[in-house]
C-alpha cells in the first residue's frame, strides 16, 4: 500500500459468487485491474502471482 495508499479501499479482496438461472457467476477485481486503477508501477511479478492464485482458488471452489 506504500505504492498507492488508496488501494486500501479495495482491500481485502472480495469474490462475489451468485447462482442465477442454474448458472454460477463469479465476479472479482483482479489485482492487475487494481494495479491499473491505482497506477501502481511496481510489484508486477507479485501481482501476476496473486491473479493466478485467485483464479486457481475460484476454479477449485467451483469444482466442489
């Protein structure tokens, strides 16, 4: 948050999961999106890893 203190408004990260018409829908703000939104120019590898992990978490949760 040192790079952009305003990113704190979007943290901790949230994941919205809803079922609509027998379909499960998932929505979240990726860390890449937050990086762009708050013009953060560092932490590229860490942000990519966070994005990868959150997609993996969602994929595993949906397969239960």
